[in-house]
C-alpha cells in the first residue's frame, strides 16, 4: 500500500505561484506513475499532471506551460510547481499514485486563487 500526504496549498493572487508537495510512504522510484488531480466545487475531479518513473510527464491542456510536475526519489516526494495561477485553478488538489494496479489518493490540499 501507499500513503500520500499533500502540502503546500494556500491562498494566492492571480498571476502568483505555488508549489505543492506530496510525500509517499514508499520510494517514488518503486511507483510507476504518480500524478496530481484537482476538484473544484460542483465539478468532477480532473487530471492535472502525471509523471512516470522515467520522469516523462504529461499535462492537461489548461495547465500546459504553467505547471510543472517533478519527483525527487531521494525524498519520496512528487511536486507540482504552479505558475501564472488563475482563479479557475482554484480547487482541492489531490496527489495520486498507481502501485501494483491500485490507485492511492492523498487527503487533498486546498488551492485558492483570488482575482
């Protein structure tokens, strides 16, 4: 199993930056795929970014060029660097990991972007 703990959320103004962290209970090197999802009030959860063990990353179109996902295997941590934040980025952000065919989720961290 994998436990995931997110941190780094907060309140920022539009155009600002924020970095989210997700610490896993096991080596991120052993996890084939990790990612970030978000869910805004009244909307379904959506994929933001994902990163493979070999550091190949994918992004949703709305965050491409503004967000960067990365991993530090020595710290068992995956990051989401968010730049040029927009009010529509406001959501609860969840870390996830796919390990041995099972999806694991963190508790979420709130990101609020004011206009």
